[in-house]
C-alpha cells in the first residue's frame, strides 16, 4: 500500500462512468481537480466523456467489461502509472432480464452473469487495485434498496446487491485502514431504471446528480465504514450511518373483492384502458394489479360524504368506500364504462367545487366518481 504525496490532486477509479450516476460523479470530481480513471462497456460513449472531462483534469478512459480479468488488469496498470489510487467507486452493474422475472422463472445462466457483474467483479477489482491504494483509501460499492427489501421480481438483482453488501461489511472489518462504504443512491432517472420499468414514465425520479453530494461527503469526509443512503448523508459531514426508517407510503393499492371477476376485469381494465402491472391465476384464485395513476387518500366525515352523494348522485348511495378517479374527459370515459358493463347513476354535473363529475356504478355495485380537473389545475 502506498501513500500519495500530492493530496491536492487525488486519483479515483470509477466504473460505469459513461452515463448515469458514474458520469454525474465523474463530472463533479473533474471540476474539483481529481484525476480520473474511468471505464464503461461502450467505447464511443466513454470517449465522449473522456474528451469532455479532459478539459478540466487528467482522465484515463479504458473501455471494457469489469467482469473481464484482462480489463481489470488494464485499470490497475493505469492506476500504477499515475502512482496511487485514493478512491474506488464500484458503480458498474447490470440489471438482468427486463422486466424482472420472479425467482422461480429466473434463468440461472443469466443469474450467474448478474452475480459476476454486481458481486464478483467489484471484489475482483478491489483485489487488483489493492497495492495502489493510499492509506485511508475510500471504497464505495454502489448498492440498492433492493438489497434489503423483498421486492417481488427483484430477487436476482437484489440478491446480487445483498451479497455485495455483505462482502463490503466483511471487507470493512478485515481492512480497518480503509473506509469501505456500501451506498444506496436511491431511485434515479437513469437508463437502467428505465429498463427495470419498461414502458413506464420515470420522469418523476430525480436525476443522478441529486445523489452526488452524499457520495462526495463519503469521499472527502470522516464518516466510518458502513451502509449509507446517499441522499441522507449530511454534506457537512454529519453521519447518517443509521438513518431513520423511511416514512410515508410508496404506493396506494385499493384491493377490491368482486363477485364477478370477468365483469370487473372488463370495466376496470378495458373500460378505463388501464395497464396491467401484474396478473396471476393460481389454484388459490385469480387477481390482477392495474396501474391507475397516482394514489391519494380522501377522508370525509359522514356529513361531507352525504353532501357529495347528493351533489353527484341526487341521493345517499355510497358505502364507506367510493372510488374517485380523475379522467381527461368525463363523458367519454363514462361512455366507455357503459360499453364495458358500468352503469350511470346520474347525469354529469358541475360540482360546487368546480369539477365536471359523473357518478357511475360498477357491476358489483361499487360507486365510482369520474371527475375532470379544470384546465388550469390540470396543467399545473
């Protein structure tokens, strides 16, 4: 292990740096004058990044796959030419099949590839670079919340990241002179995230740049080895080593038990034109999850609920649960529902709160409010 004589210009190795989080971090560090050794599988994209960042600092870009031992040796050779390495960010990884299959259907040959890229290659690169690390070197292994949560369909990718986390934990115990971090950057608007959710709009996810300040705090601060969520690391250097559990609700899912499954399927899936998220048909029963936009919870006292019924339906008809669905065109949606088994409870109305609305009834009797926001609110 060597000690760098020039702490003003530190050297970092970042894998998977041609896009996403790796590129965002490389850009930030280039502005700060760090020397960069970067890689990616796509040679053209990597060269474009090298040309951009070379205007600010020294950049060595080596195209290749981190699962390839020859490529890892090339990265280590480049590090020795520069003298030493102050930090390594194991960012490169692969998703596996898209969309993600359940474990019982997961092709095992692909699972081996996922483990080679996401678990074995990071450790192999650490082994290859270990004689170049400075005293107090930082190792950041990029992980995921899928490593600690039991998301259906994420068993392959998630377990590979869980294994990487355990490797990191043990490495931190075995190498107390290094700072070893396993870091969850959070959901990001990246190509991999889009591949994980094919056909979905992920524009609500933040850009990778949002997670960079937390990574920078780990690279330059005095935080102990451990697991961190990048967006919960205090940039001023205060640890978020044991963050509070995440609060709030990630998804509102309304579960409807319907006597006539096929009739309900026609109304909700075909009538509304909702996309199927997941569907099953087992010996225990049938079910389907339909994507229905964002979810909110509306709480009404009995008086307000009665007033809403009187406004939309002319009389008290709702039970304790009524579905209210924002649509682009109330009349057109109501007509589509009627073609698929729904029934109008009342003519369309303009409510006192300014929304075109129409009350419908599903085949099983569920009360449905179709409402349309005014143009100004809809555009905000």
